[in-house]
C-alpha cells in the first residue's frame, strides 16, 4: 500500500504483495522464511544496492572477499553459506535492468560455489569455496597455517617441514588442505577426493597416498622422507586389505625402504600396484572356489559315510534277526527230537 499510494510503483507493489503471499503459503521452515522475504524485498526496493541477508551484505562479485573476511574474523560462516544455498544472488541478478559484462561470469561462478556447498565430502564445502574465490588466500590447514602457503608448488616442502614437528598420529590431510589442492592444482583430482572420502579405511588411505604421490610427481621435490614416513604410518589398512599373507609380509618388508627413499609415487606403486592387486584378487577367488569345492566334497563324503553306516546297521539288524530265527529253529528241533525219543 505504501509503494502504491506514495510512489505510484504499481509493478513493485504487486511484486512485494506476491512475495509476501508466497511466503505465507510456504509456512515456517527450518531456516525461517522471513529472512529470505526481507532480503528479497530489499532487493526489489533498491536493485543497485548490495545483497543483504541476515546481517551479511555483499556485492555479488565480492562474495569471496566477504566470505573470507567473515571466516578470518571468526564470524558465523553459516550465514554466507545459507545466502548462496538459498540462491539470493540469483534473485539479485534477475532484477537488474542491465547486467555488466562481468556479471554473467560472476553468476555462473556463484552457481558453481552452490554446487560445492551442497557437498559435504572432503575437498568440497565451505573450504573449497574459500580457496576458489580467493586465489591469494594461503592454505589454512592446521599443519601448515604458519607457513603462508599460497601456491601448490610450496605445499610439499611445507608438509615435509611439518613432518618434523607435527603430531604424525593424525593423517597429513584435512579438509582445508584437500580443498586448497582441489582449487589450486591444475589437474582433475575428483577420483582421488572420492577415494579419500570413502568410509572404508583402506580406500581412504590409498586416496590420501595417491593424491600426495601425484603432487610429488608433479613437483620438483624428488625426496620427501619425512612426509613419506608420516604417510607410511597410516597405510596399515591398505596393506591389510591384501588377502595373501605372503604379499602382506612382502609389503611390510619393502615399504620402509621406499619410505627412506622419500618417494611417494614409488610407495604408491608398491602398495597399490595394479598387477599385484589383480594377482591377489585372482588367487583369492581361486582359493574361495577351491574351498567351496572341497567343502562340497567333504559334505558328499559325510553323507555317503552316513548312508554306509545306516546300511551296515540295517544289514547287521537283518543278520541278527536271521541268526535268532535259525537258533530258535534249532532249539525247537532239538526239543522235538528229545520229546519223540
């Protein structure tokens, strides 16, 4: 009514009315519909102004900086995340009379960030957005946070240095480091991240090793003995996943040598050699098949043995019955002869 009466903004008044009616129809949800409604109406009233959502304000092209500031100042990152998940930025773009040339790229980029935020896997989520949108932001992993690592080339030397003072009981990989690698590394590491996230300890350990091995293979660092030893401490599940005791003993014997050499690619090839894994699976499948055949043979023998015992028992019973009959007849004959005599 205010917009209609005092500003003669009929279209704007209708848009606000429609938005309010839609919000009423939805009812309360877990995030609270009023927050979105207020943000929406603010955008309608001042299209050129920054996006405002629950106290968080930003221009779309500056979302990355605003997100970093919120996190670095120990604010509540859930509000910036919620802004993108609820696609408030799309509403802002939709009401602009004219979009600048760079806005289309910004809108697409924020759409990609929404995809990352919808995934909770390691290498995605809030951390991935943080590094994707802020190329100059150093890695915030607790292992190397004091070293100000901005480029992927500085990561492996920093981890080697960290291996000398960090608690190596923890795996040398966390959410910030995985997201930093995913954002700054030129190669696609989706498969490595999927393995790293796997709940199976063996696959997760292999995922960590494969990712770090790939990084060393693409770097100038030919020897990382400290990091190799750190990684090696967490490869027990991967070694134990082999069925063959002989293979496990060989891996446990050879792994320390690869660790001393400081070559993660060679360590990966030792632990997850394709041919070795195939041979182990084939041998295991053959052993399972042989065990199944032997089990069936044993069952057949036991069944036949039971049948023979039952047959022998029956024959014995029949023989005993015949013997008793013959003996009875002999006794009767003797008695009859004695009586006749």
